[in-house]
C-alpha cells in the first residue's frame, strides 16, 4: 500500500512551520487526513501539535548540554541519532493509510540538504527504495524578500538546486512570504524571478548602489565586506552562479502567501500531482457527490 508525503525544507526563517500550519488548516477544511511530523529538534512553538515530534527521541538542547556541541554540530548529531533509530519513524508511519498526507517539517540548516548525506539517507528510508514506500516530494521554501538582493536570491536558488540533486525526489520550489514584497516589487518584476536566468544579474540595482558607495568612500578598507561586494570578482562570481543555475534549468518557483487560502491550495495541488495522490484514491460514487453538494447547499 502506497503512502504519500511532503518534506518541507528551506533555510531558517523561510516560513516552513508556518506553511505546514497553513497546509494542515487547508487539508482539514477540505476534510482530508494528514499526519504532521516535526523533525526540527530545536522547534518549540506550533500552531498544530505534531503527531510525531523528534524531541520525543532527542532534543537539540540536551545534545548541546551533554555533548558540548554548538547548534550546527548538535543538529547533525540529532539527525545521525535519528538515522540509528529509524524505528521511531517507521512505527508511526507504517500504520497510516493512503488517505493521509504525511507532512514532515524539517530544520533550517542548509548543510543537511546540500553538503552531507544525512537527509538523502532519511529520504531513501522513507521512499520506495526503503521500508515505508512513501510517495514523497520536497517543498523547498525560499523567502521572497531575497529577490531584493540578487546575490542572495541566486545563492538561495543554488541551495534549492543542490537539494534537488542530492535528494533525487520531485521538488516544488516556493517563494514564501509574498505578502512582505507586495509594496516593493511589482507583479511584472516578480514574474522574472519565478524562472531564474542570468539576465537578472544585468540590471541588479544593488550593484550600482554598492559601486557608488565605494567610490564615495575613498578611505574604505578594500578587504571590508562592502568593498568586496562592490568589486568585480564578487560580480563575476554571482554571474557564474546565475549561469550555472540557468544552464541546468532545474529550478522554477511558485508564489506562496499563507494568508491566502487559494495560494495554499495551489501549492497543495502541485504537491498532489508530484506524489500522484489523487490517482490512488477510491473514486466516489455518484450518489455520494449529490449528497455532498446537497449538504453544502443546506449549510449555505
């Protein structure tokens, strides 16, 4: 029996847990079942209590205190411990039917997705190559305010592409927190960021600002951050990154405003398509549809 799930990933502050909450709310409003798993051992505040929480197995605070590790090292230790105790996940997920959407809320440490093979090993266990046979896709969130700084935007996009290559599962890439850029970025300009290409670097407004500031301050330290970011080497690096992303042509973005129910529903429809959720559901009898419509009219 197939199961269905989504891995919600992205850098810290991208709105992963907020998106998970909006997704759960949307599913409940549409009478769909979900199973919420928190795999961030440092997370504490939730709008919806997780059905399974990694802190029941291990917490970042305990690891840092007992092992003398910092936040990054502690987080990696937590995931290595999880990989040694995968029964914690298996026993919770195995009984779930195909009606459930398993929502897995991940931490924001980029190295887990892009540099070290920890999350790829977890994905292998969850998917058809492992024990649980979950049709899994990843939803990678990048904060939409990154578009104001092209270098940051392409760095985030490179991380998204790296995660796609490392995990080898279907991806939905999302620009989150769209409500934060409504007044500063026009819809026409925002469309350019949905499909990254090198032309975005050609008219970067921060380039001219940085060069002007550097020219005005003749006494500036050439090794300072501002001077380096205004220099030609930094611009060439960013253009090379943009060209790499353009050459692979793997990343495109959807827009997300969690306060908009239609926006959340649109992201969910892409997730459902990726994991082929609806193809596995039992078709409703015609009478069931009529009864449902009638009840809706009664409620109206």
